[in-house]
C-alpha cells in the first residue's frame, strides 16, 4: 500500500518545480494553471528572491503548486493512486487538491489568503516557535501546562515536538525545558503557527472557504486535527479551518498509516522533510521524495518490483 505525503512550510527552495515543468507534460500543465491563477508565481519559485519566496503568503501557494504538479507527473508516468494521503499543515490542502476535494485554482487562492491571514494575525515579533528535542511529547505537555501563552504546535516525530505561542511564553517554556535536559531550537518563522493566537486567521478564512465547493476525496485524506481520514465535505471544511489553531498530529498519522498496512511513503513536491520524519518515526517501511521526473521513475520501478 502507498501513502502520498505533501510537505508544509519550510520545504520551499529556489528552482522548485522547474525540473518537473521541463520533464513532464502533466506537471507543466499544472504549473501553467497555477501561474494563470496567481501570475508571477513561477518566476518567484524559480528565480526568487528567496526572502520573498519565504513569505508565508507566497510559500503556501508555491508548495501547493509544486506538490500537485509532482503528483500529476507521477500519475502521468503510470503511478497508481495512493491508498491514503496526508499533508503536514499546508500540505493537507495539497493532499485535498490531489484528491480532487478542491479545484487547483480554488486551493491556490485559498492558501494564499490563508498565508496572508496567518501572517497578519499576530504582530511581527510578538509570537515565536521552537523545536524541542530529546524529551518525549508527553513530558513537554506536562512541563508547559502551567505556562501562559505557549502550546504544542507540531508532533513531528517521537524525538521532535514544536511549541508555539507568545514570544514571552515560548521563552519561559524554553528555560523550563532546558532545565529538564531538552534541546530547544528557536525557529525562524514569521508567526506562531498552530496556536490559539491564529484564531483571527481562522475566522477570516472561514468566509472565503464558505464560497468554495468541496467534493468527497477520491482517496482517503488524513486530517491533521483528527489524525484520521474524513470524507464528508462539510466536515473537511471545518477541519481545514480548525487546523489553523490546532496542533499537527503527524506522529499519530504516520503510526495509523503503518497500522493500515502502508509500506511505501511517497513525498510529493519540494524537499525531503517528511521523508526524514517517516524514517525517524516508523521502522520497516520505505520513504522516498519525488521532486523531479527521475525520482518519480525510480520510485515507480521500486513499486513495481515490490
């Protein structure tokens, strides 16, 4: 069984998607459709400047476009539909576009607004995020429980949990965690994502999402909020909103996928972050990143052999 994985913010890079554009007709059509929807997107992805690509409102549609293009190139090359799909944060939106829950154009416009609203929800410098290593998630939850303005944002792997909140709250939590032998790494992010501080963004996006038609996905897509698939469009709509203020339950998603019998995990788009997280979370499975036609061809050869 195959699971399709789609990355979130931080996986972008200058040149992302160019090899797909040049080597796959299906990917080229997808990227041209993205460019027609958000003019200037391809130039930004391929030429930068990097600081502009890093902006949340640009990163999110760029990652969605490339993830979807890689998936289309994979299907064009004869890849079978996945048994399941999952995306990390923004990647959940890409997964739903790949599953035809959302039209590509609608998805691109919505995640651009999502990124803009998330950026504007908290003044620059007022929020913070940090990765916590070497301490179990349960211990982190207990240690930060009494600290105001901080909460868990991402359960990325058994050895990596991300906290998010006010700058003061994250700073206080950092000192407490370090006193318990945790390694804490501040993250260079523009806002405290997946925290209750994102509530204004969630409410602003609600009106935009209400105007877009959603369909039942053509294969199960895991919700970051539930760590389970959801097929009802009305519920998917609410979960995509709730996701903005809720922790990403990535470890549980991967564990559930393995319990379902998934042995092959294919990461579509840019970067290899999720491939790495699979390796640090699951044993006895194979994970591969598909960022260009050559990697797609190699992965299909291995799937056929398997």
